[in-house]
C-alpha cells in the first residue's frame, strides 16, 4: 500500500520527534528522576497520560520514582465527613481525624490505583509509604515550629537503600508521603517536601513537580521558563510567589541547593513529562543552580 503525502509527512514528523528525544534519553539513561504527582493533576484526568510517560521513561533506561499527593481527594472526604479543611501557607492543618483520613486516601486508594495503572500500561511498580521500612522518618516541628498545623511534619531522615533495591529490580517505586515519627505516630508530610528530600537522598538527576498550573509566574503574570536560586528567593521574599506554590518552590530550592535540577510543570498537559524532559524547550519552569546555566 503506497502511503499518501499526508501519512508520509506524519510518519516523518514522528521520526523527527524521536530523533529530537534521543540525546535527552542518552543524557538521562541510568539516572534517577523523582516525579511528584499532585492530586490536582490526577483529578484533572491526566493520571493515565502521566503514567504512560513514566512507563516509557522506565523502558528507555531512566529510573523514575513517583511521590504522590492526594489533596483534592482528602478535601472531598473531609467535606463528606463534616471535617473542617484549613491550610496555613499551603500546608493542610491535620488533626487526628484528618491524619487517619489522609492515611486511608493516600496509602489505601491513590497509591494502589497508581500501581495498578502502571501495571496495566506494561510497567512494574510497587507501592509504599514512609511507614514502610521506614524509608523516611518524620521530624516534628516542635514547640517553636508550626504547632497549629497539628500532625504535620518535615522529613527528618531518608533511607535510600530500599528505593535503590526496588529500582535495581526494574520496578518503579510509588511512594505516599505518610511518615512515621520517632514517637510512633503517623504524620502528614507535604508531598512536594517529601519528593525533594527523596531526590536529595537518591542523588537524583531531576525533581519534577507536576501540578495544576503552568509553572512559576512573575509579577506581570507571565510564565518564567528558567530561574536561578537567587531570583527564586527574591520572588518568595516579595510575595510574588504565594499560597500553594510556596511549598512547591521551597521543595524545588531544597533540591537545587543539593545539586538536583527542579522543574514545576502542568501535569494536566498531555505528555507533560516527555515534553519537559525530552525536548529542547520544555513547558514549565526550571529551577537551576549557578553552575547549570540553561541546560535541560
């Protein structure tokens, strides 16, 4: 069957896309990429597209690690159960009832659904949380910290060994940010923060924060495609960056300070991961250290 001019042009375009991606695949092959999948991106119906991208990345030798949130679903369940939903600087106020609810949603529903989705698409994954191992310990804020947040903590320590073992076995870790404290209690840790600490401990090449906005915007509302750490801190200091973007940007800065490039991108865009990682232009905001220049 002789191809039409249109079908031939489409085939050539697909080949061009593969050729463009090849140098990036070579650059990242064998490297760990930590991907934070926000609940808002999942709820936007793009979860399948993201998982397809993750499976593809794994298939070409890149080592993805997923850390997932579930904020919108937790909020929806709070509303159903008559629990108050409050946030302070983008962090959920978590009393004991909310903590149990978050644990149920993150480790009992969203995590297993992501693992099942990866297997359905031909990949191999294993779900776990900070309670397993534990791979991460929670560090409570203490009396001088954000006590008003309740059972909310930071990441106190990470044991990367179990994650490396899973990756070495050809599987994709899917991690919920429910952590065990030294006091034996479970704590809710912001998924962006957990992803950044994992990226640092795993010496990841990239930290990708998938959310429901295009990236970081300047004072005029325009998308900023590339930021260095100093400019990012300036935007935080003058409140250009605010609300729910604060923990994301702080997490990105944590990774950048440790030598891991960080990206904040819109997970609702089809194949957002591939567009950001395997093309020259990308689609979101890249935060970089002083020695990285504008390299992808």
